[in-house]
């Protein structure tokens, strides 16, 4: 049985359970599980370049120290996430011009098909490390649609079970 985390955002009413893909992306799933255990809240925005995505940028400076030092390899990687997939992107310090100093992580909640990880600096592959549980997907799509219309939000992550 996979571990479950919940993404929530009060203004839109988002409450989405996500099954971690421990078997396909073990290090990325472990990172997200450890992050959820701290019960953080981070700024998130509807993505500009990648299509149907709620993006939660995580520069090392906002992460707990033990997570900020994590090196995440490519695993279950794709440049074309689909509806319901949770993506963890990772860039080593200094690997992409323009990012803050230190390692950089980005957590993406893809709520529709047609996602693509293409940025002004080029294509990126990221790890698909979780999936929104099927019965929560329609609610997630509706809520992220509200976030898209309302602008930036505060995304919370918590472990379940």
C-alpha cells in the first residue's frame, strides 16, 4: 500500500489526496513524504509555461536543512506529465542560470492532460512521484481552476496515515 499525502489550500477549497509512487520513484516519494511530515505551507502559483499545473517552487532556502541537502536522481521521469500526476523537479545548485543559490526543487500538481516541461531555458525532465487518487481528481481540477483565476495561494502538505 502506498503512502498518502494531502495537498490543501483554503481559499479554493482544495483537499487532494495523493498516493506516493514508492515503487517507481522511491527517492522522490521519500522526499515528499519527509516534507509532508513537517506539515509545511508554501507559496504556489498556476504555472505559466507548463500548462495545467499548480506549481510550488521550493528553493533550498525555504526547506528544512536535511531536505535542502537532498540530491534527487531522475526516476520515473518525464517531460509530459498527465492529469493527476505529481511531479518533483530538481536542479543542483548552479545548474540552471537564474535560479536562487542552492539546490532548487519544484513540486507540480498536474490537473489536466497536455502538460509539458518546456521553459525559456529548454526542456526539463522531472520525476513523477505521486498521483492524485482517482476520486479526488475532479475536485482537484475545479479547485485549481479557481486558484488559476485568483492568483497565488498558500499550499499545505500533510501526511495521512
